């Protein structure tokens, strides 16, 4: 399987200028190719092929005075820009035919975009030097902070500049799955906002609420940015400061997701989650909290880590009534408003925690054998039948209560 490994880059002044030129050249080629294809579509002509676009927009354009500066960057970067456009069109058409979720049509890139990226394949002859730097053609040896070793030789490297002005090198690496020792433990996960995750064994993991905790700092940075004159250097500095504050929130959330997903995959042989309608929830008054939780990113981590470490991952349908069914007796008790966190089953009398009960039902819907004991808040007294009537020590008959099973 293919994985991405990202590391922080620290280019010097000339290297930053060379990277900015590479970003700009790749963007120009992408926009020229998109314009050529959109013009052909408007006139009813066939789409130009990638080979024809490469010859006209790269090879011949380098020989002209208007586009001579395209020769100052690696040709592989420009070729990969055309391949990115092909991928964008393929994803768009696959979305129209139902092969994948719907995506918008390719759009023109701007130099003001928050994210700039160029990709170097093996043909570009990039390499990792003996001293640990990353050599990029026509850019030089760029300093890298290696947080871990690469498991194999990368097939490509993508240099990314984010909105906060940070540079990253993203490597595509082919790895073999690593099978962890088998364990008998399985778990169902109910994702929420009050608690980020509630497990079928009764464990509740609090929601960190990184965005909510950083709101005061973000508001201050936003105010400072809005007060700066447009086009001034002070505004650019304030924009970077604001972007870095958001980047800190994003990094903290990603780190939390990685640590929790790794622990769940390591400790359990099978993991089951519910397929949540995140897009629908982001249109409600809970939108900010839903975005702050980052459920989709967390579930994606669980899925690929389960495949990487030989675990089983289950995703049950979003219409499964996990919050309506009693996990003790299996009777469907009907929908309940969100403010009801504890409810009593009308059939067996068990008092259930809404979230733990849902987590147990998620695991059972996926075919996992889990115990329902964690879903019960407290045992209740159920009147005994006549044949079960007991006797006090004084000889007076009475009806005793037995703990529900």
C-alpha cells in the first residue's frame, strides 16, 4: 500500500525565490491547459490531448519570448501540472457518473491561493543527500527536519507551501502491511460533540474542542488583520500571523486524531464506526462544532491504519437506529430528542446511557460480539412474578425485587 510521509522544509532566501518561480510556472501551465480545453468545449471541438498540450504549452512556449522563463524551472514540474489537470477532469467526470462523490469542475489557480505545490518524480533526479538535505533540480539542497526514517525509496516528492508560509516535503512511499499481534478485544465507536468518542466498553473520550479554546486568540488576530491597509506589508505580516494561529489549531487536532486512532487500532482486533452525514450537519447550527471535531479525518485514519496493521474496519449505515434500540433486550424504543442522554427501556426496564448504548449497537450492527453491560447506567428493580415471591424472616410473604439481567 502507498503512504505519505511529510517533513518540514527550511529553504533559504534564494531557494524560496526558486520555489516561488516553480509554483508560478506550474500554475501558468495549468491555467493555459485549462483555458485551451474550456475553449475547445465552448466551440464544440474535441478536448486537446495531454501530449499536444505539452508540446504546445511547454516545449514550443519555452522558445517564445513571452514564455521563455518556463525554461528556468524543471520540466518535470510542468509536466506534472498537466497530469494534475487530467486528474481533476477525471474526478469531475467520475463524480457525474456516480463512480465517486461529486466534485466541482476544474478551476483556474491563483497566485493568492492558500496552498501552492509542485511535484518532482524520479525523472527529475531529485535525491536525498548524504548530509540529509533534499536536492531539488534548479533549486538546490534544501534543509529537512527528519522526524522518522522512510520505510522504502519514495517514488515522488511534492513540495508544499501552506497559508502560514511553511514548507513541507511530502513523499509517496510503497510499504507492506505490518500485522500486529491478534487480540480478542473488539470495539464499537459512537462519535459525538459532548464527547468526541464513546466506546462500547463504556470509555468516554472528551472532545478537545481545539477551535473553541483558540477562539479568543483567533479573534484578536482577525481584528489585527482587518485593521491593516490592503496591499501593505503590515497586512501581509498580519495575514501570516493569523494563518499560523489557524495552523496551530489544525496541527493539534490532527495530532489528537493520530494518537487516538493508533491506540484504538493497536488495542482492538476490529473497530466499527457509524457513517455520519457530516455534510448535512455542517448546514445546521452545530456547524462550527462539527468542523472542530473533524470526524471524517478521524474515520479516514482509522480505516487506513486498520488496513496497514491487519485489523478489521467496519462502517455501518447512517440510517441504523443505534440510539433507538435497547442493547439489552433489542427492543426499538423510538427516536429521542438530543437533550435526552439517559433513558429507560420500556420493555426490560434497563436504564441506559444514550451514547454507550449507541456504541454497543454500532458494534453489533457490524457483527461484532460485544457485551451490553457497559451501556447500563444502573440496575433497576423489576417486580418478580408470583411464583418468585419470597418470604421475610418474620414469615410475612412479600414481593421481592430482582436485578434486571
